[in-house]
């Protein structure tokens, strides 16, 4: 029996949601560490130039977060609509896994979504 191509689609789209959600968490963690580093530099009375450099790095991290959110919102909607369309597959383990990934990713979506 051939594997259902729809399952393959679900697996691919699930992977995308998972990857972007993970990426977003990484940038948020990085931004957090960067904030602490800047505070440490300030506390140590380090050179203004060094502090400014670190603040630029922080801005870059912070800019990546909304970008991840936008991509995540799109991938999330994409996967969700596939699952809604393919209800006859809902007993399939990859369908169930996809639903789980959606549930976990939901907390990573922007508040307005």
C-alpha cells in the first residue's frame, strides 16, 4: 500500500511549524542573554563603544523575533487548514503528532492571532 501523499504533506508542514517555533525560542533566549551581558558591561563601567556594539547585537536578536512570529503564524495556519481538510486521517499517528505540535506552537504565536 502506498503511503498517503497527504500524510507526507502533514509531516512536512509539521516540521516547518516545529522548526520556526524552536528558532523563535532561540532568538528570545539570545536576546535575554544579550540584555544581561549589556547590564554586566554597564556595571563594569566598560567603554561606551563596546556597550553600543552589544546593543546592536541585541537589536538584531529582537528584530528576528517578530520575523519568526510572522513565519510561524503563516506555517501554523497552513498546517491547521490541512488538518481541518483531512479529517479522515485523524486516527493517523502523524496527524495526531501534528495536532500536538500545533498545540505547543500556539503559545509562541503573537497575542493578536
